[in-house]
């Protein structure tokens, strides 16, 4: 997530073609980094009725997680920014390396899943207005696979190899009448013709024979038919012609040549597999490094990253926490950091752009950074581009400023605080919870805060009611705070808990509306999900 | 739909900025046209499990329509091509005007619906590989509204105007205690402050007063409070500052000035409304003209066009037919035309590209066309662009070739057949049905064909079964044709109807599979949808 600030140059490593070249440089940068900042861009935020229905001010952490999982995971994370920060003791500066990747689930082959994702016009329109380059995503976005998808693809390869080598699940057993390799009547002439052509090939001086393009079923039949002959010195392979039609090529080879070809093919397949895993390798490298990962308002970034590149996020919040900690053992959310002690009092606007502006002023100090010559820096404002790589960079700067500020409280004060400092531990693994009134963060490595909600009422009413009707209704009970749930219900927080019972009593005989305590609401909710 | 052929220039009228300028030219072209060819590009085809599950060879027309409605309408039609054809008697040529529009549901204002649409990676990847320019869609796509959405927006405007003029649904009735305009306690100081400022304004020599930006609720309260004062010579208006924050401006005006301003505003709103209706005005112009509309394999084009620009397509096929005929009273599908008499025998491949190639060879004649100088023509192969406008143009050419061919059967033969000729009537309003074995088309202006399906069996079996298992199972009953439904069921068509009963009898005691007649299948399906 994060904001879209005035532009400032361009990061290395976008585009599928450059990816292979960028990956080793990225892995090196990750390995040497003190910490890594990340940022993602999505095709949308919520497919639910409204963003505020998605983020009710009195959601429990479990409710919020379930809503995000249900209404946000069908969007595509299609730009991923990553900036590594390494502190250079001698110069007292941070060396930064920024990367900006476009990702897109390009179908890998004919059997790979055809991914569907949702776009939300407001999100797309916002990115478009910022000059986002959609062509880069769709034309040269880097593909990716989850662990599970990679295993499936690997199995597919192995199965196919097995079939070709004649020891796969399908074997040539001409006499078994229920055999899967039974040749249907309408295919017999076709197969007979192929067999004759192969006989010819074996007799004549040609080295190979290209059959006509045919269907997958026919190719399977051909493989099965020729299976027993492979030892006689035939290599059978499926190729594609210019028109993308698949045909079978049969070549005469000796045993050694055949083995060589098969090895080559295996290598090619391994390469293909690596390409298909694509961007997921970046996430695996970051995960493997165990380094501190910093983001701004990063809950959705983390959810999408895991969902797309590791595996579907689990149904239960506790399971999600476990998975997250196994992928990213240490997280810091700069929005949460800026919202709590000791920053809360001196930072008033925590949106990334405003935060960055605030953190270059007193009492904070703008960190000194430098980037290697072969990385384009984000310090010039040369291009009208807004990138996740830039946001990741800015997020890292914010983190450093705040970390160093903590050092000023030490005796003697320290102007540099390492990313591994104990001073940062209170901020670890707490992800900012947007617009929850009384729970500032999701605690990723333990149970969540459980604030008292004794002063909260759950109110249902006719859909004609407006906020002012609720103010009206509760006018006798002091100041209130309204959190809309949908158009016929809302939470109303009273300022004094002792008014709760009086409000409920007064409502007993009301016909148009109904009031319950928060505890009653939770109970009836529990019941309805259990049945 | 349609194919993506080698590129050939560029059509007029893309981009939101040019749209206003293109629209009158388009309307003129439509008015003078003999017929209009159209083509659309979508972000996907099917969100179901597989395309072939979406298009079973033995779907009934109703089933097919329901599947397409359910699994295809959430994709976005985001490029619309239109080419008008007008015959010039003197020169014996067609004058063509091609238009190519990018459309995108850009949110119009803060209350307009935030459209979500699905993208299918294979479709996106295909368009990307053809050089499709996604930035043009997302950055400068033309917005659109359905009739219903336009009415809603118009009402919104009127309601707001009513409120401001003090005769809207919300009126200022200070003594009614349940009034919606009740000012909540925490807003009283704010409103009091505004009232004081206004008093000042009325006394001092300033012409106007800008209030601080505030919430929508506060603005509503301000409007209500100031309502009764408007006659005292105040004009109240909501404006936006540079930061896109909304604030209220209060100006001193005399009655005439106030009326002038309100008129201006009304005009501005009408303009805004027209802009919001946007691309839908193209469809309305085509519809209003009542002209013949030609497409290639156009069922999905028609469905998407109606769904996006007129109103959600109805649940029932019969209702869809009715709506379609009211929007486009005369349709011709060139794919269907090429698939039936007298073209069937001499045209073997009906995909748009191949059809076009075939139709410039004997016995067909390539039609002569010309396009006005201010329209870029599609005859040069200058640019690597593939556009819906080009496909529409090619579709029109195919239609002309086939129409003229019909003229060669007349005595004396005619080399030109008008788009209004009686010879074309057999092809009217029949839309090609993809991959249905025994129903070539959807009859848009009457009941559909009801082929006998006595020779069809509905078979269910374990999901391990393959096509060859089915061949095996039915090997005693002659040749069969398999239409997969899902991985545990399929239709099997026998070549001889008299084998049906025998097959069913044989299956009576089978445990792993089950056979029903097609009639039984329809019956049990009916039952399950009725309950
Ligand atoms: N009946 C009624 N429902 C409202 C009102 N305001 C908000 N809601 C409902 O509460 C949900 C959340 O509203 P809100 O917090 O204002 O955010 P928004 O819908 O994103 O603009 C909305 O989607 C509505 O269903 C209101 O004044 N009256
Ligand atoms: N059990 C089984 N199911 C199949 C087989 N072939 C196809 N199907 C099912 O039928 C559906 C339609 O298949 P098909 O016509 O081959 O098209 P495709 O799925 O788009 O490649 C598939 O999605 C499968 O669920 C098969 O050999 N065995």
C-alpha cells in the first residue's frame, strides 16, 4: 500500500526480460542488507459494498482479517517494490538498492491455471492518473508460482517424462481389453498410417520425420504406440510449428544420442520451471534471509504477498499469523510505529507522504543515503513515474529516522541505531489496523489486545435512518460515536458506560429500532456462524 | 469477438479527449450508413472452470445463454470497434468510416458506483502479445452509463438542487424534535461559528466568504442552516480546493445574479451528465438509427454491449431476445452466414481472418471500398496495432462479399446487393452458437430450433475415466461422439438411435457408471431447478 508521492527516478529490475539479470543482484543486495523495505500495488482494495463496510471501527482482529481475506485477495498485486538498506559504518550512511518489479500471472503453458483477478475502477483510475504504466504489467510482467503450483508443474514434467520413457502410469498393453491405451475405432486408421510412416523412416535414409499436427489425444495414442519401439532407436518429441500447432517429430538416434537429448530436455525443463516460479524467487530470497522487513500500513501487502507467491492465505487469523511468521520472521510497520509512543505526540499525520515530510524536520534527522552507480537513484525528480520501488525507499527512510530518534534518549545519545537494536523490539511484528477505534495493531506473534467494549451498543434500524437520527435517538445519553456496519445497523459508542443499561431499558418497547449490548451482539454472531 | 489479424492503420475517435469531437462525426456516419459493423474486445471470456465446460456441444439455447450470462458478464468490454458502410451508386463502391473506442468505467464522482470487473490472464496475455495498448484504456478510456444509472445521476442532481433551493426533501423545521436537520450536540459550536461568519459577511464589504473544508455531514448542516437566508441575497456553493478538499463558498448576490448562477450551474451539470453517459451515446445512436448491425460470432458482443451500455442482461433468454430486438432490430452474424446455405459448401474455415481470405477469392469478389480523407484508412499496413475498429471493418467486407454472391443467383445476376435486399432476410437475427452440435444459431426473433436428441445418452462415471474409457464402454454400439460436461459426466451421442435402449439395458447393473436418456436428463434437471 502506501502513498503516491512526487516522482523521483526509477529503480532497477523491471520487466520479465531483465528479471533473470536482476535476480542475482537482488539476492546479493538482500544478503548484505541490514533491513529490507517493501511496497505493493494492487488492482483494487475491496470488492465488498464499500471500503468502510470493510473496515468497521469496531471490528475484532479476526473479523477484520476475514473481511480482508474474503474481499481483497481476488485483486492482483501487480507491482512490487523492494529497497534494501545496508549501513556503512565508515561513511555513516545507508547504501540503498531499490528494485521495482511488475508481476503478472502469464499462463505458462496450456495446462497452467488461467488466473482470474478483479480490478476496481477507482484503484485503476487512481494509478492511471499517477501515470502508472499498465502495458509494462501486462506485456512484460514477471510470472510467479506458489509452492504448491510449482510442485504440480514439476509433477507434470515428471509424469510426461515417465510416459515417454515408457514407465509412466500409461503403458502399452495391447491385449488388455480395458486398457487406457485402447485405440478408439475412429482413430485406428490414423494410428495405422503413423505406424506405416515410421516403418518407412526406419527403412529409408532420412534422419527424422515430422508428422502432421494433430490433437492431444492423438499424440497420446502415438506416444503409446511408439513406446515399445523407443529402444529400437527412435526419439519421439512434441514440437510446435509457426502456427502454434503441435506436431510430433520422430528421429532416428542411437542410445547415446538419445540419452544426450533427454538430458538436454531435462535441463531445458528445469530452466522453464525456474522461469515459471519467477518472481516468487524474490520472496523466497527475502524469506530465506530472515532479515527485518519494513512496510507502511503493510497488512494488505503481507497478505497479498503470501497469497500470491507462497500459498493461499488460511481461513483463520491464527493460522495466518503462523504462516506470516514463518515467511517473514520480523516485520516493522512504519505507520504503526509512527502512531504509538514515543512518536504519537509529535507525528500527527501518518500517511506515508506526510510522514516522510515530518521526519526530515526537528527533532528528527533526515538519514544520509547513497546508492551504487549501477542502481538508478531515487533522489532526482527527473521522471513522471510513481513506483512501488520509490515508496519502499521512502518507507525505509522513515524507519531509519524514527529508529535514530529512539537513540537520542540513550545516555550518551546515539545518532545511529542499528536495525537489530533492542530499542526496536517493541515495534516488531505489529501491523497497523486501519480504522479500528480501540485496537491499534494486529499482533503477529501472539494474541491480540482485547479492549473492553462495555460502552458499545449494537443498534438496528430502518434503512431510511441517517447519522443524525442516531444522534437524535441518543441525545439524552451524552456524546456518542457512530460506526456504520451497513445501512440498517451500526455500533454506537457511548461516552459513559453507566448509560448503557438505561439506553437499553428505554429501547425495550421501541418498534422501529433495536438495541443490544456489544456482548449480546458477539454472542448472537457466534451462534449464527456455528449453525 | 473476432480475430486479431495483421495490422493495418488506425481508426478515428479513440480517447476520452477526442470523444466529444468524434461523436457528431460518428452520428452522421451512422445516419447515412447502409449498415454498421461492430466488434468488441473483452478482458476475458469465462470465469468458469473451463471454456469447454461453458460451451457444451449439447447445451440448449437457454442453458448456453444462462452460462454466458453467469460466467462472462463480469468481464469488461473495453474496446469497441465500429465501421459504417455507405454504398455510393455512382462509383459502385462502399464509403467506410471506421471508429475505434477505448471504454473504461472511470468513477464519475464520489457517489458513483465503483465498478469491479474480472480479467482473465490468458485473454489479457493474448491482447498484450498483439500489442494492445492498455494505457489507452485505463488512462483515457471513455466512461459510460446505463439508462438506469443515468436516471439515478440525474435524480441526484435534482435532489441536490432541490435541497439548495429549499424545496427538497430536507427542510428546515427548527421545532420538530425528530427532524432530520437536527444539529447534533458536537456540531453546534461549528454551526454557530458559521452563522457568525455569515452575519459578518452580510455587514462587511466583502463579496464572498470561503469556509474551511469540512465533512459532507457538516456541509449538509450548513446548507440547511443557511437555507432560509438564501432569499436574503446569499448564494451558497460547494467548491473543491487544490487538495481536492471540499469547502463551502458563500457569496452576496442579488436575485438576478443568483438566477444567472443557478442557470449556469444547471448547464454545467447537463454537460457533466452527457460526459458521464459518454460511450453509451454511441450505442444509443446506433440503436436509434435502426440500421442493420453486422458482427462476427457476435453473441458475446451483443450481450456485453447491452449489459454495459443499456442495462443488465435479463435472466431469461426470451427476455434477452426481446431487449436485444428493441436495441438492435436487425442483426447479421457473418460467422453464422458463412456456416449455412449457400456458403457452407464453399467456405470451410469461418474464423474471421480465414473467412476474409476466402472471400477475396473466386467465386467471391473483394468489394471496393474507400474512406474519406479525414478518416485514416485500414488499407495500409503501417502500424503494429490490432484494433476492434479493424475487425469491424473486415467483418463488414465479409458481409458485402457474401451478400453480393447471393446476387449472382438472380436472373439477370446482380453484382451489388443492397443491405436492405430481401435476399438477406434468411440471415437476419440469427446469432452463431459456438460449438453446439445440432443447433447452429440463436434465433433472436422467435423460438429456437429444437433438434431431436433421441440418440443422446447422459453418462456419469468416476473422475478417473478418460475419453478412451467411454469409447471402450460403448464399443459395441457403433461410433460415438463425446461431449464432456464435467469430470464425472458427459453426453455420448450414438450414431444409431436404436442402440439407445440396448445401451441403457446393459448399464442397468453397472456400479461404476450410470446411463440416462437425454429426455430423462432434462427431466431431472428441470426438477432440480424447480426445487
Ligand atoms: N441508513 C444509512 N446507512 C448509512 C448511512 N451512512 C452510511 N451508511 C451505511 O454504512 C455503510 C458505511 O458507511 P460510511 O462509513 O459512511 O462509508 P461509505 O459507504 O464508504 O461512504 C454504507 O455503505 C451504508 O450502507 C446513513 O446515513 N444511513
Ligand atoms: N474425467 C475426465 N474429465 C475430463 C476429461 N476431459 C475433459 N474432462 C472434463 O470435461 C471438461 C471439458 O473438457 P474439454 O472439452 O476437454 O475442455 P477443456 O477443459 O477446456 O480442456 C473439463 O474441464 C474436465 O472437467 C477426461 O479425459 N477425463
